[in-house]
């Protein structure tokens, strides 16, 4: 199988994990980042990244990941570019045309941006039709989701090509039919988290109990089947569910709380979160999360509905 060489521009935490994903799937990776220490950090992280990917996708002989001192050298001969620069719109509007100068007109350029619309990033590009969003979730080597959307000038074929590539490396892409702030998953998370923060702020429950309610309530079922399919199984199909439980959900929606991240709210949420962490450090919890994710995602791969 012909696996195109991937250009990775920006080699922080996200770029390193993208590189590991592509390399594990057999794509040679060429990397550029002006930060001189990024290569050393990647070398330290690589054994664990590959062990995680082996556990998820099976053992593989990864393709090489090579770092280059200039953008021109990095992008020579690549067939796809994953851009991971800082979340700075002015920088991305400069960077994307610089990338274009070193690749063929048929090469798709995907941005990992979590905040910006493609239409706002592609305005200075010579071939704006090949610019797409390819937004992963942290930790990016483990989480399967990639959100894909084009801007006003994006060619539909570029979106389709990006989706096919991400699927080929084992990701679970979703395609948005139009741009919205926050893309798709962050909007869903934002809606839930607004209510969670407001519940903590108003003293309805602690951070620990709000998180427990999700972890041991809808979380496992929604992880395996999503909300629509899972809820349809709680009645005789989704029509029946909406008829039966619709009034309850409407009453909830009518009384949903609002949250503003003012200083007092931040203070209360931070204090309750610290209590829930119970002295466990971020590194300990992060390691536990990533170890647990492997098992969760293995279960989803075996039993997930989608």
C-alpha cells in the first residue's frame, strides 16, 4: 500500500502525538518546529507513545520520524500536511501560505486548531480550497476523534481526502457540514460543562459528585453507543423515548442554569476540584487516565455501535 509522507509543522505535544500516529500506521513523517528542544522531548516520549498505539492497533513497525531545520526541507515530497502551530490567528494566516510555498497544489493542509474557523485562516492562501480543519482530542495519539470541516473556500474533495487519511490510520473522524465556533465535540462538552459548573457554583453538588454522576451514569453507555442510540434502547426506539421522556427533558431544559466564569465561580470550582483530586498530582492522574484509556478504547473497538 502506498502511504504518503506526512509533513508535521509544529512539534509540541499535539504535533508529537500526530507524528506518532502517522508513523505507527506506516507513513514516513517529516517534522519542522523552531523549538530546538522538541526533538529531545519526542525521543523521551516515543517508547510510551508507541506502546500505547501497539496496544490499541496491534504491534507495528513504525515508519521513520525525521526532523529538519527548515520548512522547505521538511515539506519536500510530502503528500499531506498536519499543521499544529500555536492558537494565534495572525500566525496561522502567515504560516499556511508559507507551507503552501513548499508543497504541490494538490497537497491537503490540515490545521489542528481548536479555536479558529477555517474561513478565517485560509484568507491569505494561494490555494485556499485545500485548507481544512483536522482537530484531534487530547491525548491525541489515543483519542480516536478527529473533527474535519472546510471553510468558505474549501473544496469538498479536500475534506473527503482528509477524512480518508484519518480513517486509514485508525482515527474516527466526523465531518461538519458547516463551520461553528468550537466545532462539534467542544460544543457538546461546553453545554454539559456549563451546567456542571453552575451546579457546583450554586451548591447543588460537589465537583466529585458531578463527575461521578457522569462517569457512572451516562458516561459508560454513551461511550459505547452515543446518546441517540443509547437513549433509543431505553424505550421502543427513539420516537418512543422522546414521547415518553420528552416532558422531563423539556422541564430540565427550561430550568438549565447559566454560568459565567467570574472570579468567584473560578475560585469555588478550583477549590472543589482540588478536594476531588485529594492530593493526587496532575502527573499521577494523567498517567492513570492514559493507562485507563487504552482499555476503554479497546472495549469500544470491540463493542462500540459506531
